């Protein structure tokens, strides 16, 4: 399922790119190379059609992105960070549950010096 949605995502990205590049901008852009499209899209020209098409494609792209994100997180319960191994393969030492030496043999902390 995710592979199908991933292919749809790539197709939507390409379609949005083409739809945006075909739109007329302040400097003609790639619309100058598309020829006379006024007769195909009506009297207004392709402006209204391409704007609606771009909005529809963008909405489908966002919904597809959310669906892909949900499916990927529901499939994987572990993080990529869980698989990271240090370069020197050293394990992080665990904190001991109980002290190794009894408290009676532990040396006392030094006292503060007294001033005379």
C-alpha cells in the first residue's frame, strides 16, 4: 500500500510542477511555449482552469502526504536512533543496582579547612 502511495506522491509532485510552470506569471514564463490554449480552455484562457487544477493537485498531494506519514508510523514502532552503534562498539555502562563496597569502608569526605 505504501509503495502505491509513494508512486502516486511522485506523480503528483511532477503534475504540480508542470501545472505551476504552465501558469502565466508577470513575465510570461513557460506559458509562452505552450501555444494558443485559449480555444481549448474557453474565453478566459487557461488561467482559471490551471489555478483550479493546481489547487486540486496540491490538496491531493497534502492528503497523500498525511496518509503516507500515518502508514509509515503505524508500521514502524522503533526509531532509527535505536539502531545506531558507536564507532568503537563500546557499550554504555549501566549504573550498578547496589554499591559494590559496604558503606562502613567508604572513606569520609574531607572537612573544610579552619581559619585561625
